């Protein structure tokens, strides 16, 4: 039985699309996305999920975690992937799922990470610091924002004349969209092996 994955999203869903495309291309042979959840009813990621035939749910911020727990149980979810999800999960929620929640962060952790560092803010900080290399990190989620064990990282060169937007796009294309499916497959395979 394939490992059942839920993807949590907040916005456009480009990382979700990378996961959907990778699953369809056979690059996540041990996993299946069975649920997409957002705290924003207007998140385009929900449309991407529906277009791919994946159940998609909007869960309001009020009472989010109990509702999420119920949805995960209903769909038999074993792995949660945060793909541009802008809400911090509670220590209680993460403690119930050690090594079963993945996040992708648009920098090479420990640089430019932690509370309040997300989206364009990360790339603005990298450019302001003058770094020559940035990238992305996939890590396990624990109670500390961006503090969990690192699973995969990939470096991306910072180019002269980069803006936060151009750097963001290149980090997504060259690192995030490659790392996230790889990490998903690694953990899905581990979960399947533990079952046997």
C-alpha cells in the first residue's frame, strides 16, 4: 500500500504542482497525494488539487488543528508536507508526528530562516546580506520554526542583478521543485519499509 500524503498550502501551489507532476511522472513511486488542505479559501492551490482529482479542503484558522487532525484521519494520511504553508503548527501537533511532517524552505538553513522568514522576505534578506549562494532546504518539522532535522539541501547561485523575485523563481525551479519530490519519496519509502 502506498504511503498516503497530505499537502498543506497557503497560496498559488507551485510546490504542490511540482509534487503532483512528480507523482504522475513516477518519481514518487512509494507515495500518493490523497488530500490538499489550505487555511485560505481563495488559495489557487486548491484549484490545482481539484484539477488533478485530489480532494481539497479549506479549513478556517479558527479550530484549524482539530479539523486538520480529523481530515488526516479520514484520509488515512501518514505523511504531511508543508508546501508554502504559512501557518506555524503547534508543538503538540508536531510532537505527534515525529519525522512525518516535511517542509521546504527557500534558503540553505540555518541561513535566513525561523519565525517570520518566508516567501520574498527570505530572498530580500539574502540579497541584502550579499550572499553569493542561496538555495532550498527540505527538513522535518518540529516545534521550532525551520528547526527540524535537515533531509535535503540544494544550492543555487545568486546572480548579479538579481531581484528578490528573480532569485525566488530560480530557487523554486532549480531547488524546491526538485528537492520536495525527492524528499517525499525518501520518507514515503521509509514509511512503507516500517510497515513490513
